[in-house]
């Protein structure tokens, strides 16, 4: 999976509740810089998420799937609210990525340990 697809998955999570907080946008901006996402790519991904035109890819590598799920957890927590639509999207992706309750708890623990 490309960094662009990873980033688009993060934006889909941020847009899942119909609004993006300043904290979510800040996290997206930080990741865009880290991933080398251009302003145009950011805008395109944002527009696709707003119009619900995001496809979730299935990376072959379990570590990459874990990384994406961790970013989704960070995105859900960024604004301090876990909305039902965010939870639903996360549940669908976690199932698609073949993570069960124990695996998800481990990912959550790892994200929390990061501070």
C-alpha cells in the first residue's frame, strides 16, 4: 500500500463523523509532511473523503495493516470524541485487516504507550 493510500484512509476516518476538528486536521497535516504528501494530494484526498469516494485497500503485510489501524485510532482520539460513524468504519477496517479483540487491544495499548 502506498503512503498516499495510507493517508487517504486516515482522512476517511477523520471525515467519518461528518466534521473535522482542528486536532484532526493538525494530525493530518503532520502526517502529510511525514509522508511527503503535497498540498494538491492533500486537497484531492480531502475532497474524496468529503464525497465518500475513498476505497480502503488491504495491505498484504500485517505490520502495515497494524500501522494503519494505529493511525485510525489516533485519528479517532484526536478530537477527544469517538463518534459512532468513526467506530463503525474502524470496526469494518479492523475486520477487513483480520484483527480480533486481542489484536486491537494490543494496538490500543501501543498507541497509549506512545503518549
